[in-house]
C-alpha cells in the first residue's frame, strides 16, 4: 500500500535524475518533459504528495509519437488516482479508490485491465514514500510513520538537499514504482492523464511495517522493460515485478499524517527534528519549560485527532479496493 509520497525536485532536476541509455553504445539522454494535459492543473513539488495531486511519471515516448522507438522515454505530469474512462461529470466524483491497484487482480479488472492491454504502463517517480506500520495491534492514532527510499551514493542523504549534486553527479537515486495510466476526457474534450500504483504482498523485509508494498523497479533495465510495451507484453511485464530488497527506511514524525502539511520537516528523521527543536529553543526559566511542554502536548493531541479522522475514509477506501 502507498498513500503518500515525496517529490521536491523541479522539472529540469527530474529530467537530470532520469537520464538513460537506449543501448550501451549510446550517450545518456534526458527524457522530454511534456506539460500540456490535466485540465490546466500543474505539478507542484511537495514533501507530502497525496492522491489526486499531479506528479511526473515516466512513459514510453512511442505513446505520443508512433514514429519513435518504444524504448524512448518521456516525462508526463499525471494525476495520482486513476479516473475511469467511462466516468461522466466531475472527474473528482467517480466514487472509486484508485490510488493503488492489486497486482493479483488487475488483469481481470474492468478499470485496470484495458489500460494494461493497451500498454499504458508508467513509472511513478518520487524521492521516497511514507508508510504507517499496520502489522502490530495498534490504534490508528498510535501507528508510527516511516519514510521509505532507495540507497544513495556515499555522502548523499535523501532527507538533506544540501548533499545532492543534481547537475554534476547524475542526480539522486529516485524511487521508481510500476504503475498504469489512462486518459479521461471532459465534455470539452480536455484530457486528464491519471495513474495508479501497483502493489502486492510484502516480502519478509518489509512485512514488519505493512503487509503490502508498491512494485518498485530497482534497476534501469527493469524500468526499460516495464515501459517498452512493444517488445515486452503485458503478461511478461507483470511477471517481472517482484518485491524490492534494497529499500531503506527510517521513522518520521506525525507531521505527515495531515496531507495539507507540506513542511520540509515531513521527511526528516525523528532524531533530527528533536535535535533541531532543542537547538532552536532553549528555555531560560522553569515557567517557559512548562509552557513549552503543555504546548507540545496540545500539538501532539491535535495531530493524533487529525490522523484518527483521516483514517476513517482510508478504511472505507481499503474496502473499496478489496472489492475490485
């Protein structure tokens, strides 16, 4: 399962991080960035990306130009949560939960089957995603949050942009997830591109956090195979997906629980935030210390209430996904 991601890069920086080679003989190239769809909505970098937000995804360039090799890549901003192609009216009111789709049943799904057969495969790009631990007997308000990311080069910290060398060092190692996309048109003929993430049962490594995990593509060869719909058929592409063994994670605060909170503290390790708070505020009196304690407790209580409120619609969404 995946309900929140993080992507703070600008379009040109994303292109830099997505350089690829068609063959071992060709020079690395950056994919084209297209931004003309989605009913006027644009991608906005964020530390807390939620379903229905617009984020860039990789697709085969042949989808937009039949004369291009299907191994060519293009970056297209799309809405997270697939809109059914048959839906009429406001695209936000189709009533289905489509931010994730289950690998086990997508091929036979009326919603996901047609895009799969049409070769509408995409790769969702992010710096990392957030997950709440659900494998222990915990109330929704008590579930710890984690930030999951890919390993980085020596000296690079995924939570610290000051350690990134986007221009000279090939960028950071983005986390790339397999997904499907489709196209919906409104009454005026304007197109909205939207996608869903593919998930399956967790491997042993990740099962201590959650029983499901996104289909993460670990290598550029896996990315190439997933995108190349002309050379790699649907069945072969699905069989290629497997749990990722190289992912890493650390605990984050409940700031991320509220999707409206876009603070750059969302993906910071818990220890760093506590240290930062101590360094910033040094109470000079016992009265001030007591006041800060009360204020912190009030803040924590508010965050817990927010998480509890948001978990109710999420539980309903899970039931809808199971019914697919």
